[in-house]
C-alpha cells in the first residue's frame, strides 16, 4: 500500500510562496506517495453556534441539518485519518498561524473524534502519524519568544495524537532571503524518509 500524504497549504499567496515551494519539495522526496491536497487558501468556514450545537449533540441524536453542518469537518478529519504523513505549509502571519489554518484546526479538533478526555487528561486519537511542517517568516525567528506559530502547531498536533513533528524553516526571510531559502532546501534534503 503506498504511503499516504495529506498536503495542507496555508499561504494566501499561490505564486511566489516560500511555504508552497517547500511543501512541493518535501513531496518530491516521496515520489511514490498517494497525495491528497487541501489548499486552505480556498477558504474554510469558521465554527459558529450551529456548528458547536451539532458537535455537542450525540451522533445518534443529530438531525439532518446538524449532520450537514458537520459534513465538512467529517471530511477533513477523514483526510487526516487516511494520511500516514501530513505536510503542512506554515507561513507565520503576525507572529501566529494563518486564520485559514486555525479554521482547519477548529474543524478537526473534535472530542470523541480526534481526541478524548480521560482521567489522566486528554488523549489524542490520531496516533501513528508524522507531520512535516514547512515554515516561512519575514522577520520572526522560528522558536523565538515572538514565534507563536510553531509551538502552537506542535502542541495542537500532539493534542490530537501526532507527536512525530519535524520543521523545515525558512525564517527571517527579510534579512537574507537567498541564504534562508538555501538553508531550507538543505533541511528538506536532509529529512529522513522513514515514516
């Protein structure tokens, strides 16, 4: 069975995006993979009161409208479940994750579906997966006190059970874009291919 990859691109730019270039380069390391692409620049709805009400209604009790409300969330979760590896393009916008990526997170982080609460605390249900995150920023140094994106994404992935997380970083592009991109390309080339 071929390796299954879910590619998530969160950059608002389709042309000239560093993270999109990096996710493409990462995918090129897995030429035999079965790839599903979810372009978050296409937009996702924000959760609202009707979504929350549907989500908190037990599945057996949901009416047709509630099932329809959760249908996109169900599809997004199914995409993650089917993937062996997630390849995520993460541009840092205003020190955090893009709104479209946050919308995706809100739609897939569902109690009883991707995590559950136990007496020992929350337990992620999407285990046995790997995530490779391609980061780009203009001035924010990855891992610095001003970077609220990578730590958050690592945390939320771990929360749903994905603890094998690698970062490829093209940070502080505004300082030396050529050297930064070369470093990121080198990081992609050095990625271990084992899942």
